[in-house]
């Protein structure tokens, strides 16, 4: 029996095991689930060991743990690959919007429903199962393999940078593949070549020491709400270009080749507007909507707080106003530099009669861009073309995966996203699910990837 036959023969067991995994409510954002995250980590240790992977162990960080394991007997002439994933999940609220309880996995048709089914428990199990099949049927893996799974991805991996810096020997590899990510759709593969970075901040404007009667004091002292509005308006032109001095200085612009690759990916502007409910698209001038979504930096207001928020009217002149802002960044922008540029902009443009301060919020990530000609990406693309029967789209993502830039900084390696979820599988939302045919397809893809890398 070959290793693909082994996968077919044991698929029912694999699905049952995935259900057991999903039942663990490993919600990293909620302190009351800290023990559950550790339980999930131990489950991963046990599953790696059962697959025949060696040295499986859970390691403590300053927060949620990580799990490492390896199989390093392919020989010094074979590459060592590092496979990444995460076993923590998003909170499942609101519970009443789930058709079945989020931590009671349920199969309906060819879909397995449950929190973490696609992001990332089902996806991170795929390479473990491929390795098990290869070991069971051939007695060895084609390449040397390390596994690195974390329990804090959904909160931004805050404790990973110091842990990775202190433990580089556990992650030493020639290539990195991420089991967190996805394919374009059930019929079409993709290679994600870039992720945006992130900086998060808050601007607070203060005036009088307390709210004042707007009739008695309006026109006598400055209004922080109006001052904040002026400040925010000064950061972006009406046509969508960011006007913070120096904001674009380090941006690696899209090349003609980049723009052609993006244009090859299907895009329906009307469908996008229907999906979002927005009346029109709006972004930096000179770029298509998708180019803005994938390849240009942003500055967005996420929330504004000022004055009376209740029903009816309360005629006050508010004492302070604040806005939360995030910027999604592209290569080679630096989150700290962008924060400093915005802080300098606020200082330079603060209206008279108020004071303004800028503070950092949790959440930062460096942008990630795979270099042209990256060998691991090329090989992964060949495997995907074999498995799907068509050339992968070359795509980018507007979101951020902080660990990708951390691994690049610490190990000097660009990770390849080799994962098998889909955007419509309700990640982070009620009724999250994973397609079981894709679960099986991914196992074949990872087995073939290891074989191709050995050659």
C-alpha cells in the first residue's frame, strides 16, 4: 500500500481526531481559557508523537505555549523544512448565531463545522497526517522536517519574538512552509506573495479640564472634537492619498510585472460592492481597487470617541476626543517609523487651543514580501499546479500574520504559505467550517511537496 492509499484508508480516523481537537476551546484571547490552550498544545504533542515525529514537546513562553518536534533522519544532503501552524482559536461569540455549538464539531454534507475547523486546526493537522502516511508506508520522510506550532497567533503572537530569539536551534531550517493560509477556491490554487504589516495607535485631543456648557463657553475655548476632526482630515486627501509627510518614502511600489500578475486574478467590481454594501470604491488614486487592497499602504480610522453618545442632545463642549487608527503597511515600511511620522504630523498640525498626544496600541507587524525567484515558492507552486491541474494565481493579502516577519527577522527565511482553507469558510465568524475534500487534498499536496523537495 502506498502512502496515498494509507491516507485514504485512515481518513475516517483522521476526521474523528480533528473533531477531538476542535472540542478543545483553545481561545487565546480569553484568560479563562488559558488552561484550554495548554490542553490543545499537549494534544498536538501527543498527535505528533503518534504520527512518528520525534522530540515533540511543549515549551513555555511568557504567555501561551508553543510546540516543537522534528524528524531529522533524511540525511545531510537533504533539505530541512520547518512547518508552521497554530492551535489557538478566535472567540466563538455570538454563540446564538451558530447553527450547532462551536465546540461540538458537526459534519453537514462534506463540511465539518466548529471553531478552529479551518483556522487553523484542520489546516495544521494536514502536514502531520502527510508525514504519518509517509513514515508508515516508507519508514522515512523524503526530507528533514521540523514542526513549529503556536498557541497565540490569534492575539498577534506577542511572546514569540523573544522565544524564537532564545531558541533558534529548535527552528533551524532551509525553508519554511506555513499551514496557516489558504487557496483561491476549491478549484484554483494560489501563491500568496505578500502580507501587509500593521501599526496601531490612538490620537487623543484635550481641551478644558471637564465638559463645558456649549452655550456658555462655545466660542470662548477650543472644541477638542472639532480639533480632532481637523487633525484626521489633515492626514488624508479627499481623493484617498495619505498626506502624512514621509509616509510613502520606503514603499516598494508595484512593478509592471506585479500589476500584470494582479490583473490576471479575476475581479468583479460590482460583486465587491454588493459584498461590502458600499456605494462606490475609494482608494489611493492611480491604482485599481485590487492593487490598493493588496499592494498599497493604508491609514484608517477604526473608532472615534467624543462628547455625549447617548440618545437625544446634551449641549456640551467635550473636554477631550480620541480616535483609534491602524495603518496596513507594505514592504519596506517600518511600523515604528510610521508611528513616529504620524506622531510628528499630529504635533505639527495640532490646532490652537488644545493639546494632542499619540500613543501606541497593541498590535504591530512588519510587512512581508517574498522575493522574486524564491526557490521554495517556485517548488510549492509546481506542486500546487500538479494537484489542482492549473497554474496558481499570484496573490497578496491585506491582512497580517506577525510570525511571518518574526521568522524572517530571526531565521533569515521567507515562509511560503502552503495551506488549504478558503475565504468563504467563516474564519473568525459563526458557523466556521472546513471542507473535508480539501482536508484530504491538502494531505496529498504536503506529501508531494516533501517528495519534490527531496529531489
